[in-house]
């Protein structure tokens, strides 16, 4: 199996736990980011999903979570 390219990694779906690990934040902060729409995502069943690309776009924008401003 070949390693994923950067483009493939950016498009790969991530669940809440993966987002928490990637951003090194707790569950409540990650949920607020999803619920406020700060990072693009959607609910699939009972789980939030997003892509690494959406998170990277939010990080590149320089915005901070709303509750820490």
C-alpha cells in the first residue's frame, strides 16, 4: 500500500476524535468549532465529519475559536 499524497490526506474524512487529536483540543472545543460553523463539517448520523483540508483552511485563516476571543 502506497502512502497517501498531501491532496489525498486533505480530502480524507475525519471524525471528531481525529479532529481533537489533530488540533490537540478537547471534545468541547472541537464540538464548538463544528457547531458554530468555524470549521466546515457536517453530521453523518450522530457523528461530526470534516476533512483535513477544511481544518487547514481554518488554521490558515488565522481565526481563533470564538469562545477564546
